[in-house]
C-alpha cells in the first residue's frame, strides 16, 4: 500500500497508485521504509543532544536588549511637542 503523500516529491497519491504520477517514485526508489524514514528529518546516531540544548537554550547568549536611545529621544520630542500644542 503506498503512502498518502509521496516521500520523494510531496505529491498526493491515489490509494491504488503503483508509482507517483508526479515524479515516478515507487516502492523500490522512494516508498521503502528507508526512504520514508529518511524523509522524516530525525537526528542520526551521531546527534549530540546535550550540545544541541546548549546551543539552542544557552541563557548567556540570549540577552534582552533595551530600546535604542534614538527611540527614547523620538518619544521625548513627541511628548514635548504634544505638551506645547495642548497647552496653547
């Protein structure tokens, strides 16, 4: 039984398809368990989970930044202009 979506090109397959109508993949070239599992994007045996967590979630790399001084100056000028026009 073929998969619902071709693992090779992503085309939708009819339930009785022997080959993909778009790319021509079949069980020998693209529907085998190896081809299907390789398209899942799972990590291989050499994947280092601890290194991945360190790179992705290292708190020392993610420092929040404040608002740039130019935006503070712009806001201050707008407040001053607002007060000048409202008080006259």
